[in-house]
C-alpha cells in the first residue's frame, strides 16, 4: 500500500509562506500573542473548523476544477481567520519585550 500523495491535489500546501523569510534574508520574529473577545474566539474557531471540514471532505477528490475551487475556498477562509486574529488585542508581557530586545541585538551583531 502506497502512502504517496496525489500530485496536484493540494496546491495550497505548496505555498511560498515558508520561503518569504529566506527571500528577505530576515529571521522570523517571535510569536505574537493576542487576546480575543468571545465573538472573535468563536469566529476563529468556526473558520478553523470550516477549513478542516473542507480539506477532509475533499481529500480524495481528483477533479481538477473542483480541486482549484476548494483550494481557493481554503485560502479565502484562512485569510478571513487571519484577519480576525489580526483584529484581536495584542498582548506583550515585559519578559517578552526583553527577549525581543535581546534577539534584535543578537541579529544586529550577526549581520
């Protein structure tokens, strides 16, 4: 039994998101923490569930037009989820600010 994936089934998995750092030459920043209110948390959760449902329900679909439409739908839902996340209040602890300052200093020394 083969575990090889079908070529072209998941075009959204081959995005250039990971290569954006290598192209710019910058290291990724520390993770951003945000505090969501109840409505934002529900929206993020529902959008995540809808992405999961769309991916898992179409996992063995081979029709090229449907795969493209599903990939576009997944991208749209992920953009919406990211925009809701961006609207959440940013949380920065003092400890995290010190870590960020140290990391910036170390980056300057290595460059």
